[in-house]
C-alpha cells in the first residue's frame, strides 16, 4: 500500500469517528479546498495508532473533534459576520485542532528497535519502515503553545492561498 492511500484511509477513518463530520463537507472543504491537503498531511503525521493518553481514542479524530468544537464555540459566541466568516472557519478549526494534537509532540513510539519522534518524521512513513509491535512512551502529557505551533508549521504550506490566515493561526498558537 502506498503512503497516499494509507494517509487517505487514515483520514477517512478519523473523519468517520468525528461526531459532526458534516463540518468538513459543509464548511472547511467548501471554503478552503486546500485544507484537504493539510488534513491528509495531518493524517500522515499522526496516523491512527497514536492514542490519547489513558484512553483508547486515537489522537487524530480527537484533535479534529476539538477543532470543530472550537469553531462551534466561536460561531455561537460571535455569530456570523460575512466579512470574517471564511477566515474564521479556517482559523478556529485549525487553532482548536492543533491545540489538541500538540499532545503528540510529547510522544515517542518504539518498534523494531527504532524510535518515532513526531517532530522529525510523519508517523505513517515511520510505521511503514517499522511495522513491529508498537510501544508508547509519553514524555509529556502537557500541551504547549510551542508544540502546537511547531506541529502546525509541519502541516501547512505558508505560500498557499491566503497566507495571512496561516500566519494568524501561527500567531495565535504561539501566544497560547
């Protein structure tokens, strides 16, 4: 199986686990078609085997759910403003998603004598090279603003459409 297919299957599985998966079809991918590439990269980086500590829930769908909740919170609190709506869909979703996914930066996976470090190699790439029994080490169960920012920078192409929104996500993540 190639990496693109594996990333797509991992993302589809994670999206099925999200309660309000219509968000992707109704908001994110309609307003931000390039977000699909970022979602695929996130699936590639986190895979489906990275679990929330002390849980059987994979981190990828938990992070996607957190992004949708952040968006919903701001939508309910701030209402609909047509001048900022498109940017806010992207901004609040990715801010919430990265804040939750930043937990992965404290993980290390061990298999076949090799160690996975999320800052250096996407999980699915590493897992294809090291398919043995997986053992997790949680070096830290604390999410930091720096971890969220670093993970987001690994996902996003800052030269893509509307780079000012990407910069705003980075600024918000960096400021915690």
